[in-house]
């Protein structure tokens, strides 16, 4: 049975495609910024191979007057900078879709244009006429997209002027001239565009942000003083984000020799009382694991970003997956408390990051932010982050003055031993990777009762953690035909599918496990007990979240949907599964 | 001004009787006392090995880090606490094995800190296996037919990596070693002191008598410590092997090279104007940065 498409008739999906090195993503983001300036909502999805030049790159942009939760599969306007783009994406075009191309470089004479509008625009000629560089063909294409949609050009012009504000004024004006050339050319086209998307005057302000930017802003808001990272996709852009703001904001940003150094530096900075963080993907995290254990043993307050891409080993560097859940929870030898938070979207990423620093400080233990490429790489228009809500809680920490008879690892009921920073008079202490006594001495840590007492003291912090970590979030109605459990970014396509199904009379609710460790067994069990049919949706092969549900709740879900081909779940795929679970396929 | 004994804790060192670590322990406490360093003014980072067991014996603010990783942990501290000084105490197995990459990068970074390496040319704590500085062809439990690799040359490697202060000490000459420490601790930049400290239990070749017959002091030999090329040639030509006689094989101790005035890594960080924990006394205002994303 054919189901209706996602979104209203006002919604438009645009795909730009071409070889790597053509500036596809940058051009797409310029277009997204223009729509956001026009008061609309956007959600983008960049797909690219791990190459600098060549290979197929695409940028998919969804634009709507309504709030968007995720990307979708279909395309209404396909901009093809090469013929491969046409062949790879023809099947996803909707009825009345447009193909925008330069006939001088892309030959489409073999295509039957039934239900398809061929918008031939001489990108290269337009660029030449304006005296621009060849790379500016993208800008001509952006103008053509808007022209075909009968959408005003001024937001794009504004966006280009802002983008090139730091260059000679003629650069911006040349870009605007090229965009306008493309726009005017496409407007001469006779086809009717079946969608009516218009700017919204006086719409509330939105920002355009990807997950790494959201994490970076959360860390800055939290008062981070040290960030260390070795480049690894998809975490690298966070390193760039922090580095460009380091001097002005007052943060030391270090790109060291490897992830081992990065993580050890972060632990050393935390010893000095500085709020410190690193981020990487699974391969880099593998190298950090020993120092993660060091943070646990030494009771160091550190935040680690683990932004998953498909593994194992080098895997698929530029694609997405949710296969590091168990790794994040179990990494490092021995037993120690940790908190693992899984942001599901950009607003989550900002909030959970600043909260991660508070949790790390209060609990004096590592906190892991578990994200993925889908979150890191893709931008979404969102309400500006609520920076006024940010709080700094440093826990039991003495930074100045003096102290006598200090015991760094004093055994307490809560498991929290007050911290006194090096530099405070009398704060002699050994922060230790060895098991240790209350003073921090390793040689006395071998005593059996001391070992047991320190081990239990540390793990008591996990009980404290349970009372202060962010709770799981429920979406949808209390009563539903289908109940979904998920973590991380899978929340986004699930919310998109839920909205559509609700409008069609199928009630679905969802529990997003925000703190994946310590696992919220009581909340999950209560959710499952109150559900009719349950399904666990997650981006891995073996069902890592479902396994946790079984292990921690002694319960199971009725069905599961897993994806492990490097691509994020689409709402279409989720919708189909939810219909099936409800018996309404 | 503190006395050397004020840096003692209630615990007595557990190193083997006669271990070279005792001389290094005495010399460092003496240098700290001589320089008048207050305990609240510096932090010490150790790796894992017999040297690291010293963490319990110094009454200081310290961090007993992972095997081979004392340098990056110390770097994180040094780059965020400009109000304190940083000392690293490493071992040859620890610092020149797993830690060799960090060693080279720390040198080229010229982070302001002092790195003292206990070099006994053997793994002590894990019972006598070959270390990266064990002599070529020496037999150990992990190399019963003899070590087939050339030993790491810490002084030469440091010089080649852009070191601004490189010295070699001998734990059997505490007064001389104390002098090297006081110079290194005052150096503005990354200071390396590689110290031969015989392992009396596992290294039956490079013993106290072996060194006593071979060491000589650079400052008495006319060596120009401002000449990197001369220092490098010296580090290569005197790099001893296990078969050499006391006459052939002379082991220089002292300052190989010292250069003042080269910018440190910290000098390049204009934002390092306060202890970096001070940025977390209240939320940082990022509203303008959020707005920029519009």
C-alpha cells in the first residue's frame, strides 16, 4: 500500500550532488542559511566518501514552514553538477520535481521528462559573465533553485554578503551577481513547481547549528578551560570550532600527537582544577581507554565526546552508526563509576554538554557524551539555545586558601571525597592510578580492606549519579498502540514518523534513554509495562540497547528495528516498521 | 625556606638497598630546598616503574599517572596552571618505551617543565627485562640471546628534537646531580635530565663500579654547552656499548646543551593569563556566539 509522503505541500526537499571538491556542502549550507533567514525551518544531511577530491558528494536539504525533526528520503529539486548525480538520485524524485543542471556539462538528452521539469541553466556561462571563479557555479545553481521555486533572492544575497563579509567587497557582490544570474535564468522556465514555499515574515529567530557546534557551545558555556583532540571524523569539526574561539574565549586548545596524549592531557588539566574535555570517534576512543580508566581510578572530572561512526577499525569514516553503546559503557579494565549521556538532537547536545561538566565535577569521574555522525555533521534550524539556563556546579571543590591533614580519597558515605586543588597551602596529595589509601599512597593501597573500601567508595558515586543524571524523555501520548524505545539520534526520525502517524490516527509514543549509564532500569521498565506493543529501534547490528533492557530490566521488547549500513534511519523506514508493529501495514 | 627533610612523607622508600633511586631522591629534595620551592608552588608527575614508587615518598602535590604517559598528563597541567611549576619523573622503560612519542613531541613543544628520567637500562619492577636503553646484545629474561636493537640515545634524540636544556646525571654523584637539578628547575623551557641510576638487582653490567670508572664531568672538559652541534656529536661519540673498556668508553655527565630565550609553548598562548579553572567560576556568556549561528 502506498502511504502519503512526509510533510505538507509547502515543504521542499533539495539535493545538491557532484564530485568531492566542488564545495557541495558549503553551497548547501549557504542555501540553508538563506531559508532560515527567511523564517523557515531546515534539516540537512550531508553524505560524502572519505576523499578530498572525486567521489560522489551530496547535500540534502529539507525546508518547511513547520518544525523539522529529521531528514526524509524524497527530493523535489535535484541539482546535478555531474551526470552521476542524476543516475544515483533519479529514483527519489517526486512528481513534478525539477532537475537543475548545466547542459554544457551534464547531458540529459536520454531522459524522458514525464513528471520531471528539466531546468537547464548555463552555470559556467553565468559565472564567466560575472567574471567569477569556476567554483562559483554552485552559487549560480543556488540562485537557479530559488528562481525555479519562485522564492525571492534577497535572503540568499544577504547570506552571501554575510559569508564573504571578511573579504574584499567585490567578492560578495560577484557572488550575488552570479546567484541573481542563476535565479533570473531559472525563472524563465515554463514548468509549474508543485510546492508553494514562501518566507515567513516576523518568524521567531532560529539558529542553524550542527551537533559539534552545539557541543562546543555547551562546553564553552560550562566554563571549559582546556580542550585536546586529535583529528578524527566526525569529531574534527569540534576541534576547529574550539580552536577558532580559543584565544577570545580563554580556552587552551591542543591538537597533540595522538588520542592517548589528548586524553592524558585532559586528565592532567582536570587535576589542576580546569574544566577539560576531549572528543573523538571510536578509533581514537580505543586509544583513550587506558586513560579513561585512569580518570576513574584517580577520580578525575573529565568529559569525553565519543561520536560514533561505523566500525570496527577504520570502518566507514564519514557515515553514521550507533554501535559504540556497549563500548562507552564498558571501556577500560576494572570497575569504576561513569556516566554516559546520549544527546538525540542539537538542543540535547548543548544542554547535555554543560550538564556533563557539572556531573563530572560533582561525581569526580568521567562523563562520556555519546553521539554519532548524524548528529555531528548535519545542521538543523533550532530555537537559539537557552544560555541563561546554564549553571556551573563544581561539587566539593576547594580552590584557594589552606588545608591541614588533607586526605584526597577520604572514605565518605556519599563516596565523594572533597577535592582541594594543588596550589592550596597544605594540599599535598598523590592522585593515583594505582589503588591507594585515603592519602593517595599507592603502596598502602594493597591492603585488602583499604582496596575494598576505596573500590566501594568509588562505586557509591554511581548511586549518587542515579539521583542527579538527566532522566529519560517521553514523547507522544500516554496511551499508544506502539511504544518505541531508543537512544541518541534515532529519536529524530522516530519523532518525525510519530508526528505523521498521529495525524493519520495511529498513536505512537517513545522513550528516549538520555542517560544510557547508569541505565534507568526503573523508568524503562515502567514504560514497557505500560505499553501495548513495544519496539526497540537502534543503529547497530546486535541490538545493544535491547540487550541492556533485557539485562537491566529483566524484560524484553516485542520487536526490534536495526540499521547498520552506515546510513541513519529515515522516518519512512521507521513509519513502515511502526505500521507493521501495530498490525496496520 | 624548606629543609630537604620536609619533602619526606611518613613512608620510607622501598627501593632495593643500594638502588640508584636513593641518590636521585636525595638530590631532588636538596635542589628543591636550595631553590626554596614551597610545596604549594609546584606539582610532580610520575610514570609507572620503580621510579614511580617514589610518588609515596615525596610530600608534594603529585600525580602518579599511567605507564609511559606522565608527560602528556603533566602537559595538560602545565598548560592550564601558569601559577605553578611542573616536574615530571619518568623511567627509561616508561618514558623511552611507550612514552617515546610523547618525549619527542614534548621536546619540540618546549613546554616549560622539568623532566627527570631514571635510566637504569633495565625493567626493574617487572623483573629484569630489556628496556629501550639496555645495551646491544645484553642478555635479559626477555632477550635470552641478547638484545638485537640499538639502545635509544636520549641525549641525542632530545637534541635532535629541539631541546633547550639537556643534561645527564649519575645517581652516584649526588652533589653533582643536585647542581644539575637546580639548573634544570630554573630553566625557562623544557629541561631534560637523563640520569644513570644503576639497578643493583637486575642490571649486572651497568653497575656503580662500571659507571665510576667511566664518568667524567663536562664542565671540567671544556665542553661548550651553548653549541648544539658539539653537544650532538658528543652524544653520538660517547654512546657506550657493553664491551667497551673504561679507557675507550667515557661517559660524560653534566649539561650537554642549554639555550635560554627560546619561546616556550606557554609563551605562545596569550589566553594563558590565569589558572584556567578560573573560567569555571560561573557560566561563560556564549549568547553572542549562539547568535552568530543565525
